[in-house]
C-alpha cells in the first residue's frame, strides 16, 4: 500500500449530451452518489465499498444510463454491463449482456472472490440470483435515445487502496448481446493501488479498440499527472473516431478527467478538499431543443 492517510474519490455520470433542462437532475444525482462514497471513506470504509455505494446510487437514478436508466436494445430488452476492480489484490468482477439487472455493480463486487472475472448473459443472471442480487429494472424508465454513456467511480481509501467501477445500460438499439468497454479491464475500467485507477464513458467500441483504460494507467506508471494521463489517452481516439470521457486518480490521490464531444458529468471530493464538487463540463455548449 502507498503511504497515504488521505482519501479521494471521483465519479462520472456519463459523457453525453446534457440539455440545460437536464442539468439539475445530473448535478443532483452526481452529488448524491458522491455523498454516498464520501460517507464510506470518511467512516474508514474501503475503496471498493465506496465505489459500489456511489455506482449503486447512480444505477438507482433514471437520469443516468445504468441500472434503472438503462436504454433498450434493438429488441426492446435491457442488457447491462458492469465491472469492479480492487486495485490492492487486482481482483476483478464483471457482468456483461446481463438481462435487466438493477445493480450490476453489486453483482460485480460479489464476483471479486471468484476465479471467473466476467460472466455473460444468463450465467450472470443466475449468479446474481444465487447471491440475492437479481433485482430487475423496468424497460422505459431511462432516457430515450441512443445512449452509450455510462457511470463510474474511482476511489482511494485512507489505507491506500484504490478501486474502480463502471456500469452501463449499453447502447440504445444495439444488437442483443452487444458488449461495450465498461466490463473490460484496460478498456472501461482498471485499478492498481500502486499506480492509480480509471473509469471510462463513451463509445464502447472506440474505447476498447484504443485500450483507453490501460493507456491511462500506463501513463500514470510512467510518471504522468492524472490530467496528462487522461489527455494522452483521449488523443488516441482520433484514430478510430467516437467520443469518450475518462476519470482517474493516482496513488497520491491526485485527480484527473477529460472528455471529447458533448457534456461530461463529473464529481469529486478528497480529505484535503472535502466539499462535494460537481461539474458538468461543456454545459455552456448545451442547448435545449
Ligand atoms: N461506454 C458504454 C458502452 O459503450 O457500452
């Protein structure tokens, strides 16, 4: 573990178009999720617990494309992806194309002790049911449209543990079984307590093809600041197109975020700056229809 007695947390509510009329709901949802994570970290809880608490709050809020706000696929069904990584042990749990789960992040956490790192479809649902975690969402509660945005959180606890989690309701109208970047380590999520952690949002195929999560962590390992690490990774997207947003923190608790395209909802706090900070990046560019 690193020699830190401080804590830090950063979360996102997705890289997506946010109309001015949607700003308050996005701000409030991010603030409430951040408050959950901060309560865990201030109480001496671990980073994994903090990340799960924040992502569960975002999954419960239909403002965001995850959990309750998931968008239907081409057959009108909800399929969700999520992953959670414990950067201390490098344990990883994830579910993908999992039918209708309200809180896939909790299923991902329940998988951390398992050998398998990723369960798909009906297998994920069966595992969730065995753990009492198969609560379902109702199609149509979430935002209408294409989706592709995601929620995520990265936390450093006062013992120096870093965890990262990402959860998504996927891409609206996508082929059944389509899986984006969110549950894939090194794409939409990664954590290593010795280095840092990252969570992504945006076009999953582009993020996966350019390994954005891995690029952020490798840049941190090479000594880049969190801000430089996310900017450097994002620059790779130009090769394949598509937009993305990235949040990260390093082992010293320094934070970074960057995005391309529309708006990006980000919130953060730390033991040195414990106020709840929420930013809707590029909001001034948003216009109501
Ligand atoms: N970034 C979420 C997805 O593409 O599924």
